[in-house]
């Protein structure tokens, strides 16, 4: 199995848990990018955990700079993994890693793309929800699906508790991604056709 070179772009609790999972693997984390990389590395933040583990920190806004795709290629990144960040990555950055760029999305696709998917699922009275790891492309949450898993929505679930369920269900999917990537056998299933509404800040 190939030892992968990984660039993690992450924020919030899901980002912290993803970082810890990657740190426990045999693969190399080349750098960790996060919104608060310039803040004192304290507490259970992505920046804090990455600093304590000795990883290189880059500000997430650097993904928007011209020439960053070339940095990814020159560094030999195999996988870019995006978890809970607010930046829309330029097409050149998405295409730069050797194997591909992937997003961990806390919702089923194409039904709940965008922000706050767990809360929207509860609002609409859904009995189940899902977590998805998908290939990134030029759209937002539009790329082919690599891995997904379904989970129940309980009557007493809130946006917070369902988000926690999504984190716990998503970590095994990231593990599956690492295994498949090291074997060059990542699934690539087009998202099924159907109604699609993007849930952004304006909704």
C-alpha cells in the first residue's frame, strides 16, 4: 500500500476529529490549513491540535492565492481532504493533487448540498440522514460520490446532536478513502439525478 502525502483543509469539531484520524494513520500530513492558523494554538481547535502534533500550519485563505495549485503539485500532494471549511476552492487547486481532492459532507447528495445540512434535514422532517465523501469538482458538493453511509434521525435530535452523529459516521468513510487511495481504487459514482437545492447563507 502506498504511503500518501495529504493536505488537510479543516475547521471546527469535524476538522479536529479528521485530523486526529489522519494523524493516527501511516500516511504523511504535509500541511494542515485552517481558518484560525494565525491564532494562538490553544484548545481543541484544528490549529491547536495540529500545532501540538507538530504539523505545518498554513492559513486556509492561501487556497485562494494564485500559484497555490503549483505549490500543491511541487509538494507532491496525493490527496487534498476538505472538512467543514467555508472556502470554495479554485478549480486549479481542486485538480492539483496527484490522486484527487475530496470533501467530507454532513448530508446526503444531491438532496442536501451546502450549509447546515443536518438542521435542514430535521426542519424538513426527514427520518434518515447521511454522510458523504465525494470527489471535488468546480461546483459546490456536486462531484461524484466515493463513499456514503446512512444514519437515523431520532425524535429528540437537534442540529447539534445530528452533526455529532455525522462526525462519528464520517470518520470511517475517511478511513475507507485512505485505504482505497493507497490502492488506487477509489469509487467514483455520479450523483443521482433529481431535484437539487443549494442551502447557502442566503436561505
